[in-house]
C-alpha cells in the first residue's frame, strides 16, 4: 500500500507550482469571460450569435454533442472494462470517470445557453410533452449526471479514506472534508465486498445508460425531417463517435497527469499500448460508419440529401476533419513503432479536434441546406459563441485540475489490485492465469 | 409534480402581487353600493361589458343624466360637480387589465356564456368605493382560475382560444 | 368538425406580394432592419419561394407564396418539449408564445422553414408599436413564431356569431392574406365541407402540396400553374 500511495499523495500535499497556479488562473479568467459573454447574450438575445434563419443551431449544439460525447469515454472505460475485468483499465478509470463527471455539466449547460428563453427552462418539467426528444434528453442527461457522480464517488471512497489517514499535514478544513467524504471507510473485507457489488451493479446500469444517452442526443437531430440528420444511422454513429473522442480524451489527460504527477510507474507504455489498440478498433469502426452513412445518402439520390452531401464534400473543413479522424490516427495507432506516448498524445488532440469538427459538419451543413431552396444560408460563429465555447472548455479543464490536487488521480485500490495480480497481467493479452 | 408547480407558481405570483400591490388612488370615492341599491345595472355605466371585449370605464356623461344641479336627488358631491361643471372626464385609473398575450373578451363571458358579473368581480354591490387594486373573489385571476372554470363548464381549453 | 384550409392558385397569382404585406401588418411582424436582413434574420410569416418555370429559352420566373403549411401531421409539434406548438381541434397549428422556451427544435423540424425565431427584441420605430393590431400579441425576443391562419379573426368571428345566436358563416373568417389578394388566387375555408369552394378546389387535378412525399399533409394546397 505504502509504495503505491506515496508518489501519488506526495504532489497533492506539495505547494502548487507556479505553472499550475498560472494555468488555473488563466482558465478561470477564460471561464469568467465566457460568463460575461453569456450575460451579454441573455441581455441582448440570441441575435448576438452568428445564427440566422436556415442555421438555427450552431456552436452550442456542437459543444453539447461533443461534451456529452467525451463524457461517455469515462463511463465506457470504467464500466464496460470493469465488467469485463480488463486489466489495463485500472490506472485510467479514475481519470475517465472524472472526465465524465466534469464534462457533463458543461455539456448540459450548452443547451441552456442555446435557449432563447433560459428562464423558462422549467417549462420542460412543468408542461412536459412526451414525444419530444429534448424532454427525454433532460431526463437522460440528468439521470446520467446523478448516476455517474455517484459511481465516481463510490470508487473514490476508499481513496478518500487513504487521504484521510495519510494526509495528516493537510489543513483542518481539508481533513474535515476527507473525514466526511470517506463515510467511515475502514477497508474491511465486508466493505470491500459491498463496494465491489455496488460497482458491478452500477457498471451494468451505466453501460445501458451511456448507449441510451447518446442515442437520445442523436434523436434531437435524427427526429427532425432535416436532410442529413434524418437517418437512423445517426444514433449508432453518434454513440461510436462519442466513445472514440472520449477514449482519446482519456489518453490526452492521462499523458498530462502522468507528466505532472510522475506516474510513469503506474501508467506504463503497456497500458497506453492496450488503450491505443482499443482506440484503433474504434477508429476503424468510425470509418465504417462514415462510409455507410454517405453511401446511403448517395444511393437514395434524394435532391435535398445530395445537396447536403455535396456541400460537405466540397468543404475543405470536411476533409481536414476526415484526415484528423481517420488516416492520421490510423497510422499512429496501427503501426506499433508509432505507438509511442508522445505520438499518442498528439493523436488524441487531433482526434478530438477532428471529432469536434465532425459534429460541426453534421450540424451546420444540414442547417445551411434545408429542403426548400430559399433557405441556403451561411453561418459563422460570433465572438459570443467562441467565448462561451472557450469558457466551457476552460471550465472543464479547471475542474479536472482542481480535482487532482484534492483527490488521487489514480484509483489506488484498483492499482493495488493490479499489483497483486502481477503474474496474471504479465501473460500475453487475452490469456487468463 | 403538480404540487411543486403550484408552490413555485404561487411563489412567483406572490412576488409579482407584492410588486404590483400599491393601491391606486382613484380621483373620486365612487360608492358602487349606493348605485346598485338604486337598481342600476353594471352595464349602464360599464357599457361594453355585454357586447364588447372591454367592459369600459364610465365617462362623465354616464353621471350627468342623474347628477343634475336642478335635482335635489341624487345628491351630487362637490368633487363630482367640479368635473361636471368643467365638462371634464374623471381621470379614473384602470385597475383590471388583462395581459396583452391574453384575449379576454367580456362579450364572450357575459353575452355568450351569461356569467354574472359578481362571479369574477365579487361583491361589488356592497363596495362603497371604487377598486383601488385588482380584486377577484378567491384570489388572483390567473390562468388556473380560467382553466378551472373552463373545465367545469366544459368549454374550450384550447390555448389558442384565449392566447394569441 | 371544421378543418380550416387554404388553396393558392399559382395560375391566378401575379406575384404582387400584397398578401405578404397584409400578413405582416395584420400579425404585427416587425419591419426589421437592414442589419437583420443582411444577417438573414428577417421575419416574414408569409414568404415567397422563387420558382423558375419552363425550360430554357422559355423560362418564366414565379413567386410561390408560402406561409406555415398548417400540416395535419406537423413535424414541428411532435418535437416541442413544452407543447408550445400543437395542432388545435380546428386543424390550426398553434404557437403559444408565452410557453415557448426558444429551443428552435420545431423550426429545425419544419421541412418548409416557415417558422421564425426572434433573434432580437423586435424593433418598432417611434410610436409604431402602439399602432399595431391589438388582437395580436407583440412578440418578444427568444421565441419562435409563425402564421396561425389569423386565428384571432376566427375568435372574433365565432364570438360575434355566438353572441348573435347563429352558426358561424364561413365568409366571416378570412385571413388577412386572402382578403388582400387582388386576383382572388387564395381561397380559404373549411376542407371538411365538401360543398365549400376550398374543398372543391382542393380536389382539382392541379392540386399539389409542397413536399408531399414527407407525409406532413399540409392544409395549404397549391394549384399548379398550367
């Protein structure tokens, strides 16, 4: 126990470095600025965005889908891989869950920012209309948020107990927080058994939830008659894209925290290698879905649908997106020699930029090309939209940074399990001892 | 859910009622009670109540047929006399006002449905002064009140029938 | 039960756009500014879809007046999370401005793009806001709006008929665009009544509905120009 916890706990007690504080202040400033931009938008109306008559949904919806998307990685890595008891998940689970919990609020608020009348938000609860996908989005996402917070917290309890016992030098307030949140965890046999039962149960529930949440997010688009959106393929593609960008996001943050907290001993190249293979599979699936979706459009030969596809293919943004989402990551992930941690880091950034652009392409291009010919329009986001986007990303990063100073960035008890199972993991992949 | 709705709605209504609570000082302390006691009907002064959207606020010529200098009865109070002599309108303050997004028509309710004025406006016949604030029997005239009655009377509850 | 509908004869339509002006005046649609027009944010409940007819070199341009198509199976009402838009019993697709949360889902769902969003507070120059139609609300920023077949006129007409204890005659309820059309190209009435002019015209072989293949069943029916 000692040798695992010490290097992880040590930086939590050290005085934050100047760089850390500078980054936090910068992120906080961006978040504050975005709040001002939002206030501006509320005061003057959605006219302050770049939206116009055919393009009714823009950057906010892109961010909504993106944030909800990366939140799925967390659940996927920690729940599905927990159910299947995949060994390499262990050092990633905490980060993945943290990404889920911290990206979800920003994803959910994107929709509120997008409302013309945010003060009437609760009409959705008071006067619900059950055939609307937005209503079910509210239901799904709030369920998801609550469940994933609980799940995250459950896995955190034993580690908070470690903090409570070991971080005796912490400030009284912080110690009180640890004492409260540890819920009297003693690490007894029965407590461990109960925890593992809860985690398994919640894992299964969350797995179903992840699929349904992102399917519902896709319903918001798919349940309209808009060309380009109105296809049943949009749902599986959304789920897949969500997991793809989410796993990349986990790699991104894992590399960063590995560096900051010197976790080289726990987040080994072997872990990254396994995660990269997983991502490779997702990458290939993504290409498959991409091709199938457009093939359907082509063979349907519907004028409006073709107009959207044509617009996509003639837009350089689409090809940049495609390059970032498939060829580049494919080469890095498929060739073992390229599967180095710095490469994976760069790739994870590119994939996330690419996936963000993919959502942009889906939402904006269809918006610009409605059925009837008068509606073709152009959309370019305004400063308000960019500010809020920047602020939401900054807020997400800020929450993560604050979190890792207060709580262990690795799931100590799971990493410890891995150490005990060392002989098993030494065997080749897929072979159980 | 309904209860939560009501609590929040009630809270919001309460706040708005607090905000609009200040009494309006009417120019003349018009005694409704005395006039009703003389067998006057509401529509003889609020002329639009039966066949128009707005019931209307009486103008000075609603008073002059009876309040005449050459008659000992009815007694004409000096403040009314001033207005009559100057042939000036009494600057009544409008108290009851339907919001602009609501289409409330008196004709619908009085002429078509035959609802008694007191049903909504309460015991005006015993009031010895004009309205100084919106008053409806049993609280506010919110949408709940409209809907309750519309349901009870089995008339339309289509939003478009009243909202515009 | 009545089902209000409209037939627009594109043969009779001269493209004068008087209906659009009448509509904007009747429904208190703010004139809008050059800035809004430039941004593509003008609100016009009744718009004109440019159509090119014939093949080169015998090409004729035409304008097809398009308002909310008042679908029998509207795509917009299914998706509204708060029932701010719904098909009412007389077949008018309603929009309740004070319920609307401004999510623009309905506008995106509408295949005709004939719903509008108030990106800004509508601007009324000088005192013109006071000269607007008192029967129609002045909208506020952040909500969507659309043609309601001048349903306030229906309310008025119904009320008058009931107060006079007689049934509503169909000529009593006529939307502003129909009234303004100088060529009589727009006909309005009850589609359920087989004797009404509108339902006779709707059965004409020239009749078509826009994007009929989507199955939204619009109650605005066009007569092909011959």
